[in-house]
């Protein structure tokens, strides 16, 4: 069983689509995959959230039926850090212990557990607790999802430096939305990200991948990363 934490350099960089890509690749390789979203923010009780998007992209049909499990511990309507969003509605925030327990439960029946954080690495789940603390308690590697363009090097380097400083393991960097016509800054990211962060750039998903059908999505993901990349092992 493997556990992978997925974080971003910020909000809106494509974490959910990257998690869906990892899940699709894992399932296509014959693995039983679970996706855990400890806290969903900015979504009401009856609205579609990140896990709905992941299930749609993976496509629970045919050979994939039953191969994906998704779990959400809490959701809050305000688009804020989970600790703040929970306090605003008078609820207790999710704790790192609850996340660790949920991962352990999912790990009993799955080969790969993907944990998608909310926002960036140091966004608070509850008072004093962040996704970095979850990674430390699970002793799990952390995949960093970044945007493309100006600011990417700085934001990604800050995230990876925190991981290394805390004794955590960066699994690599993925660009979550690669433009069809990348500008100079985006093109430079491909060479500069590994050099600046010391962490491998594992690939980039094309912009708009999240709007594809499940079959098109899997083909796109396989073209971007390979059918069974070693970093899913």
C-alpha cells in the first residue's frame, strides 16, 4: 500500500485534476485506489465538489467500476482555510489525527491512497495543524502541483524548501494546467523548476484536461505521464 499527499503552490493550480490523473493511471495499472479529501471548502452541502469531479474524470464504468473509493471528512460553505471555515459555521475542524485514521481505514482495502489537501502545504486544517503535519504523521511523500508562468519558481521553491526543512519527502512537481501556447515564462519553467527546487518535474497536464470525457482524459494522462509511471509505485 502506498500513500501520496498532493498539495499545491496555491489555490486553483489544478490539484484535483492531477489527483484524478493519478487515480486513473493507478486504476488502469490494476490498482485499487482511494482518494481522501479531508476538508472541502467553498462548497455547500448539496453542491458538487472535488470528489465528484474526480469520479467523473476517472469514469466509474466498465472495467473501472468499483476500483475507486472517495471519501470526504468535512465540507464548509466559505472558500477559506478549513480551520477558519469551520469556525465560521460553529463546527470543530478536522484534525490531523482524524486524517491519519481515515487513511489507515482506506489503506486496509486499497493499494494506493491519495490525500488531496485544501490550497497549499501550510493551510490550516485546525489550530496549529497543516497538511505538512499530516505528511509527517503518515511519513508519506508529497507531490507539489504548480501553475505555469511567472511566480511558479518562487512559489514552488518555497513549498519544497518547507518540505525539506521539516524532513519530509517531495515526490516531485507536476504542472497542473499547461497552456496550449506557453509563453516564455512557462517554457522556462520546464528547465528551471528542477534546477531551482532540486525536485524532479514529473510532467504537465494540458489546460482543459478537466473538461474531457473519461476515455479522453485517460489517454491524455497516459500521453503526459506514461501508462504506469514509477512514481505511482
